[in-house]
C-alpha cells in the first residue's frame, strides 16, 4: 500500500512539473509546438554545424539536403526570442554562411 502511495505521489509531481513547464513556455509568449520545433532545430543545427565544418565540396544532392534542413532550422529559430538561442549564435552564423555560399554557387551554376 505504501509503495502504491509513493508511485501516485511521484506521478503527481511529474504532472505538476509538466504543467509548470507548459505555463512557463506560455508566459514567454511561445506556442508549445514552436518551442518543440526549436528544440528539434537546435539538435539539427548542431549536426549542420559539424557537417559544414567537415565538408567543403558537396554534391548537388547534399547541397539540397543541407539547404532544406538549414531553412527548417532558420524558420524554427525565427519563432523564438533571441535570448533563448544566444549561446548558439556562432553555430547559427556558421551554418548561415555555409547556406549563403551554397545558394550563391547554385545560383551561379544555374545562370
């Protein structure tokens, strides 16, 4: 019986923490969906950053994949306040520079 009571108390505390997190996100003026997409985009940003540092020459298919993923990251980061991602600013700018370089190369090749 005591074990069941402890389990219920732990579940109640977890529920309270989840509600508290949701309220904090809402008070910051964000949607839960936007915040979740920001978390996913942050992980993608790390991968793109590593990828942009390793590879100078990309195939056209790799360039397209990089561009699409980078655009998803940029869209997600635009939906949240800058103070949430100021620690990731350098990575963001590196990926943005690589994005611009790829766009320029593709534009030159198309013309």
